[in-house]
């Protein structure tokens, strides 16, 4: 049995269907040979077709989970996903004060489920931009999330470049803007930093089984950062993992099915 390398604290919601959220985080962290700890922000009644109900965990309890993990086990990277409401976002930010200076924080701004249901209150988005993004190492929005964060439409690749520049002004030093929502046979993601913007292009994969890709990508990047990998290499490694997990998807469910994290 190989030794574990790196400790990743995943902060986010629980997906009862197992394809996204904390479940996808832990599966990804295990696949990368790291140790996963969690702070649960919400419980969802969810399958591959819809999010049927959400129960937000009290903010004080979320903060207590984070503080307990950091005080005892510690973390080499943190990844945030679904945060739910403004109080929870504030609690996460307050708890991160106890994290070591320079600890990588990957923020996946989960605003909606892949089936369309909103997962972050509008007021919480304001707090996320004001409090959490300046604490982040990397922001990983998809296009609908980036449109809400940047306050602009993103209909094409030039608009993606503009939006990435806008997102950098929110205080985060790096943005991985995911282009999968644009039409076309090629998917282009942008990695934007103060040093410039790099495009990563790949053929679009067929099929509907992509539930949890954002959670998986963010956790994969966090694992690589926890293991000491530079950001660009961490992004490339994570993108390769997600593509392999999509190609190996088991085909479960009647809707947007889960990936196979055991690739």
C-alpha cells in the first residue's frame, strides 16, 4: 500500500447521488494518493436528474469542522465547493484565518447544480467575492459562474479572455476559466495569472455523464498543489484525470451521470 502524500481539506455540500460535492472530492483525493478531510456545508437530496432539496448546515458548525481539522490533522491544501448562504461563506473565511500562511486554497464557486438548480444565495455571492476570493490561490468557474462573478455575458472565446481579466481584478491571483459551455467540437479552458493567459484546448468528449466534473477538477488541482506541484502542472494533471474519468464513466442514472474516479 503506497504512503499517502498530502492532506486536502474539502469544504462543500454532500451529494446523496455520490457524483459531485464532498463525495466526488473524497473519491478524487483518494485517487491522487492524498488524505482527505471534510467540512460539510449542506446536505442535498440529489440524483442524476435534479437537486430535490437542500439543508444548509449551521454556519457555526461548519466553522467548527474546519477548525477541528486544521488544529489536529492539518492541511496542505484546501478546496471549497458549495457554500450555500452568506453566513456559511463568512464562517469559512473566519475559520481559514487559522490556516497556515500561503496554504493553497482552490475555490470552485458552485453557484448552480449541473441540472440548473441554484446552490448559492445571491447575497452569498457578494460575500464570496469580497471575503473568499482574496484568500484563494485559484478560482475555477465554469462560464455561467464566471458570467455571474464578472457581471458580463461570455458568448465566445474573446469574451472568455475579457472575463478572465475581470475575474483577476477580484483579488484572486489565478483563474482557470472552463469553456465547456461554449458550443463546438473543441473545448478551450483558460488559465489566467498576472503573467498572462494560456489556452488549453481538447476535443469535446461525447456523452451526458459529466456530473461532478467541476468538483473533481478542483479537488484534483488541490491534491497536486498539496503534493508540491506548480500550478500549471497541477492544472494539466487535473484536466487529464477528469477527461479519463469522463471516458470511463459507468453510465449510471437517467440524467447527467457520474464520472468514474477509479481511473
